[in-house]
């Protein structure tokens, strides 16, 4: 399938309010198709609420590490934390999400692909969750070198690599008109003190244009949902302040320096 | 005689340099290669050698570069070497921190600010108690490491504190409610916060029974062929990293200078081949899931 313009997002993290706003905004921007790079659950409230939204909007969804864990009934989210504080929050979030995700939705996760390949204009896109070679590999902007990305483009026969997983967006132009894009996440703000979230529009004009689109949604309503579900106040604080409070150990120095904690 | 298991080589995620050989300004009592101010067993790596291997590593899509020693800040060309490395990839230095003066910290901050990739300073400590720490690392080591931590933080470089399990056997990583109890991580986090390090980052490393802690041969444990069945071999760092040191390219930062671990005299490409899990250190990595990279 060849598209002219698509919308891509990752990391829904049960934020059904941001998901609804993203779908609406992508349509307003005349995206011909919507893609989700995985991690539907975790962090936010009422995980089953995202599934009907994704299905009704015809979003093409692939699995992230969280989805693999839920589908296969694994004991944790697969993020690989070592710090007991991070593991405390990760376990709490995973247990809540596992308990509140229906069997029907877990079954649906099992049917999803681990990779999506499409074409935008003349560009061959390879979509993955973490990296093309490992579902939970973190591709941060400050630890992902050009040489590595060029090699992946060659190895996976792609002009554009798309990933998510870290929670912070970036775009890198590579030699030979190749690109790597971390599309960011719509489940929580990206640790910059702002409360909105981000998705990505890719347009063949005919040269590739990559645009990060902010999504403003009712985050106070989400915070109320989270409190009602008795999710940790540290998570609520992130939604309301735009600063990450947990699972910070995996952040490289540059990204960590930009945050508050 | 039992066959020695092999670890396949998957990809070059990390390239290490044992930049200053076995020379260190400290002489820690648990050092795995017995580094000291007088140990010249393994020599420095020349800047030209570093640059040549970095060029080669880039063609293999290397993701991270690490500099260790000895004490890397004993190398007079450390700053230009780091500048070149940061052109290729995110770069980390494993250091005791005692040689990081305000001038050095300024130079590091300038490098970090102008680089697209992260520059990480990983500073080693053994305990939050000065007497206990310095009993291992030498008098004044804790105070000087703390000075480095502060200097780096003041310049916008949040340092990583690396702690061995020398005093703390297998610290818990199971979920623990924040602020509860006196866990290993909490203890170091509290210590760093009390000392003005606002974004505490910890890296915990097991102690390897080698170098100054070499066990008797009868007590040593090894990886056996049977242990490889069903084992996720990618958890072993030697499937995705190599180290350049005096004498060539080795399979593992712990085994520099060991003939059995040397995979090439002068070629990274040649060294990207399976390696032998022959050493007791291999057993420690197997059992602990040890990763020597930052994350």
C-alpha cells in the first residue's frame, strides 16, 4: 500500500483521552491511515477503553513489549529495570493493567504483528516498537548514532525507520535521503514540563516531511480517572506536571539532564 | 576433558577501550585486574589506535563506546580522544573521579554540550561510609569522588555512581516501595541527595573473584555445556561487545591481557567471532546477568 500522508503514534499507556484526541486530530490533518507502534496499556487508567477506539478508527496496530507481556501472560512489562523503586512502580502498573485487560483484548494482542511495513510516496517505511532488532531496545536520541541507524536501514531494507518505546520523539536525517524517527508517545508527556503529548505525521511531498504534532487533551480529567482507579500519585503528578517521576534509570545523561527529577 | 562452551557474536553494540592499561592512581583492594600506580603490565592505548578502531566500529554500526582502565584520566590525551569518540557514538568513562578537577570538569562539560550524543561519567564508590569506602579505595577517595560528582552536576552532567557488591551482597531489585526501609539503592540515593546530587543514578556491579580476589582453583566455578541449554545467550555481554587493550582486541573488559580471550591482534572485524566461556568471570556473568554497559 502506498500512502501520501500517514499518522503514526506509540505508547498509548491506557490514555484513552489522548488517543481519542489524536485520532480526531490526525483526521483533521487528512492522514490517510493511522498506525500505532504498540504499548497500549500501562501507566494510565481503565486499559480496555483504548481497544474500541483503535478498532473503530481502523488504526493499524503492532505489538510493543507491554503488549507481548500481556498477551503471553508474562510476569512483568519487560522493560528490564533494576532499581527496586522503578520496579515497584512498574510492577504496580503492570498488575493493574493485566487485571483490567479483558481476555478478549489479550487475545486480540496475540493476533497483532511485531513489525509493519508500508510505503509513503517513494519511501519504504519499517515500523517497529523499540528497534528493528529488539522489541525493548531503547532508541534515545543521544544514544543512537547515525552509523548505527544507517546500518539498520540497510539491514532491514528501509528508507525510513519508525520506532517509539522511549517516550521522547526525535527525527534524524541520514545520508542518501534516509530517515529515522522516534514518533514519541501519546500516553504521557515527554518530560519537558508540558502537559500535551505528541504524534507524528509523515507526508510525501514528494520529499519526505516529518512533522511532530502536539495533542492537547483533558489531562485533568485523566488525572481524576487515575485517582479514582487508585493509581500511584507519582503517575498522576507526571500527567499534571509534564515531568517524569518514575522509571528514570534508563534515561541517558542528556535526556536525564533535561528533566526535573 | 569437557568441551568449553562458546558464545556467538551477534552485533557490535558496544566498543570498549582499556585506555590506560593497568595503571591507576588508586589501588583498590578488590580490583579485578590488580590496577595500581605501579602496575604497568598492560600499557596505554595510543590515540591513533583508538581512532582507527573507532573508524572500524562505525562501519559495524556501533551504538556505544566505553573508556576504562586503570584510571582513564591518567591519559594525557583523554579530552581529544573523547571528542573523537563522541563524533561516533554515546561515550562513557569509567573512572574513580579523583582526577576530575574543575578544569577537567569544564572541558568535559564543553564536550558534552557540543555533542549530539551523551557523554557519561561513571564514578566508582564502594560505600557511603567514608571509612569503609576508603578502606577499599584509599584514603580520601570518597571525598574526592564526591567533589567530582558535584563538579559534574554543577555543569549539567548528571553522573552515574557505580557500586560494587563488595559490601552489599546481591542487593535486592525486587519491587520496593519508595522510601521504605534501608535498601541498598535507597541508601545510596539518600546519600547522594544529602550531598547535593539531585538526580541520583546508580549502576550496581557484582564483584568478580579475580585479580586481587582470585579464588582458589578448587572453589572456582565455570560455565558447562549443559548450562547452555535453554539459556538466553544474548544476556552475555560478549555477544555484543569487544574491548581494545594493549595487545589487541579481547572478548570481555574483565579478561584483557588474557591470551585465551584475545580474538585479534589488530582487527575489530576479525575479533567479531565466537568466544570461549572459559573463565570463572564467565560464570559470574552467566549467573548474575551482569551487564557492564550503563543500562
